[in-house]
């Protein structure tokens, strides 16, 4: 029988397997190292991009904060201007209120029987003082006032004699609140 020595072939095969395993291990290690380096470089680039974006966002935020301050200042100025406009409109409206009020009072007065001595308008409250010939005239005038104004109150009524004449007049004072309705110059209240 022929004897074949396979040991050198097996030893060479083992060496080849060891070399192959070492080379596969080294190649795998190199590949893994390349992947890790690529991933690290990629992450560093992303970090750099995010840092740049963060700086840009911070700069924009500062810019927008300045604009917000400007907008807040403009809103304050606008609110102040609106208040001033409201005051001007109120003044323009109240400038004619006294004239319209006096005009409506002249329509409510009892002619040739009573006269006003003072007239005060503060806000929506009106104080009125005058002189009348008798109580009936004051009562009729009060009835006319109640048709046009709210909370009409007779505060005082006193008799006053005029020296040297045989005439006794009645001093009166009224207080009333805002108008119930607007009187027009061509409409006169009915007298009873």
C-alpha cells in the first residue's frame, strides 16, 4: 500500500486558513474603522452646520427682538394717539353739547315767565339756576325737563322780593342728568 503524507498539506491548509481569518479580521477592522471615521466626520459636519444655523438663528432672534421692541413702542404710541384722538373727539363733541343743550333749554322754557341766571354742564350732569314769576311756571318747566332729561331734581325754590316794586319772584335751581333723547330745533315740547 502506498502511504501518502498529508500532514504538510494539512499544515499548509491550516496556515492558509489562519492567514485568511487574520486578513478577514484585518479587513473587517479596517472597514469598521473607515465606517466609524466616516460617521465621525459626518457628525462633525452636522455639528458645524447646526452651530452655524444656531448662530444665524440667534442673530435673527436678536433682530426680531429689536423689531418686537419697536412694535411694542409703536403700539404704545398708537394707543396714546388713539387716546388723544378720543379726547379730541370728546372735546369736539362736548364743544357743541353746551350749545345744543342751551338751544333745547330755550325750547323748554316758559316764555316771558322765567329766566336763567346760571347754567353749568359737567360731564353728563347739568345744574341750572333761574328766576320765575310763580310756582306754576316752575312746575311746568320741570315737567318739560322730565320729558327730555333724566333724574330731574328741584334742589331749591325761594321767594325773592324786588325792592321798590310790588313783585315777588321765585329763585329756583335744578339738577339733572344726561339727555334721554336728542331734541331737534324744529320740534317744540307741547305745553299743557
